């Protein structure tokens, strides 16, 4: 009975989320209601206000969030990605799976230069789905490919999720950016292997188009090189300055935002409606993230006051269970929550609760490396939340641009890619060097 109130808080949180009420207000409201029910002095909530001010509103690191969001939106609106998609499609035009490989490549490039999931999925859905349908692609495979490749931006830097994880876990965001590169490329490589296997063993699912616009190889290579320069320069300017230690993640985000503006200007797309739309979407996205973090601060302060930490420790029984078993229980919990919650909500609510547990476990790694490794494993896991029904955001982004595509087709299409993501997660867990090699090598 000693943990009854923290348990009721979690039940109330789940019930509140399913009402459809904004999660930020559900989090804060549950915290305030349970503080009154337990006679907690109202002055105690001032700790939550102090945490909101010092940990969120005045946190210099979190300034990188709106800057990276703005960078991604401006790059998407500049038309660079659309031109690159056409060049890649032209290069692979006569190859089975050519459109699929083009979508995967553009997904990796967009992930490393924007990190905006909704924009990536919508853009690739609008540009590639009609061509895939005309080429008689298996629509399950096509929809799963577009949805999954569009979510790579949540893992590959510059990732907004890694910024928030770094803030929550008190680890260097620069180290997280470096640690995420190899796992992100491993996951992308597994996607490529799957598509390559389908192209070899089931080419009827990804046939080459019957009608091909004839262009010389030289013209195609020139167009591809020209369209690759801009995003590569932007990627190098953002990640290169962080890895070289020249700029902090916040400063590199400012460099990326300025670079995206310049690219939009050079492409002739820096117009007032475009700039206004990008600013509006940036404000809306940033406000959503910040409000969830504020609500989570109030919830976690009250949850801990009522003994929530002790309840979680008893639940995982960390002193009598192997470290990897505890880690798998945490990962399973996060995976299940991903069916119903957004990554922002999971990160803001679950990470502060489980992070102290992970910090006490002995994985045979130095303490700072454990938290970096855990953050990357968590990021790979959280990526599945975009693809798992019933509330996978990427699935609904895709359905929004392809309303004639049955939702059941999209659900079935993402299953192989969710399995691939779980495979990548297991690789990161069992081989920590995948995540830790690059940040250690570059120190």
C-alpha cells in the first residue's frame, strides 16, 4: 500500500492521455490534483516552478530546438530535396527497386540535414508514391519504406530528440550527436539490405518503370552532383563544427538556420509566405515540446514526493536482477508506450524516472559512457513510436498525402521495418561499441 498514490498517478496519466486532452495539461493537472489529494503544501509546487524556469525556460541548450526546426522547414521549402529526389530517380531509373533506393538515400540525407519527421514523410510521399504506383510497386512495401525512411531524422543528428535526451540525462549533446551517427548508418544499411534483397529475390514487388525519360549518364551525374552539394555543405557546417569543437550544438543550430536561409535565397524560394509559414510551424512545434516539458516537470516533482522513485526501484528490483534484464524491461516499457504516446511525452515523463535506475547498473562501462549508450539505445527504440499503430505519427502523415491508400496497407507495410528497427536496437544493446566508438575516438 505504500506505493498506492504513485500507482494512481500513473493510472490517472494513462486515462487522461486517452481522453484526447493535450498531454502537457494532463501532466501538470495530474501533478497538481494529486498534490492536493495528499495534502502537499502548495509552496512545494514552487520547486516545480523553479525547475521549469532554471531547467527549461532559461536553458541555453534548448534554444537549439527552434533553430533546428526552422532549418529543416526552410530546407524542405527551398526545393533542394525535391530536385535531389528527381536526380536520384533518374540515376536508378532502369533498375528494379530504383525508386526504393532513391527514397532511402534521400531519407538519409534529409535526416542528416533537417530532422523534421512530418516534413520528410509528407515530401517523400508526395514525390515518390505516384511514381511508385505508376511503376506497379507493391504499395505495402512502398508505404512502409517512405514512412520508415522519413523517421531517420529522429535518430541521425541534428536530432531534436537527442538534444532533449542530452538535457534530461545530463550528458553532452555533442557526444550524443557523434554516438548516433554509426547506429543511424547501421539502421540505414539494414534498410538498404532489405530493399536489395527484395529487388533480387522478389523483383516483381519493386519493378523498374516501363517508361523511362532518356538522359545521358553525364547529364544525370552532373545533376546529381549539383543537387548534392547544398545539403552536404549544410550537413558539414552543422555537424562538422560540433565534432571539431568549434561550436556548441546551439551555435551550430544557428549556423544551420542561417545556411538554410541562404540556400532558400539562392534557390529563389525565400519569399514572405514561405518564411512566414516556416516561422509559424517552428513556433508551434517548439511550443508543443516546451509545454510538454513544463507539464512533465510538475508531474515528476509530485511523483517523486509521493515515493514514485522507490516504487519504480521496487518494480524493476535492480538489486536482484541482472543489469541487462532491467535494461530490457525498460526498453520493453518504452516500446509499448510508443504504441500510444509521442516520443516527446515518453522522453519527458519516462526518462527522468528510469535514468537514475540505469545509472546504478553495472554494464562494465564507465559511468558517462553508460548514459550515452543508453541514450542512443533509447533513441533507436523511440523511433519505432512513429511507425507502430494505432498512433504512429508517420503513418498518419503518409495517409494524409495518400488518402486513397488503405490504412491497413500502411500498417502491414511498416511491419518489416519495425522488425529491422528492433534488430538495430538489439545490435546497439549487445555491441555498445556501435554507439561509443566514434565519440571515444574523437575525444
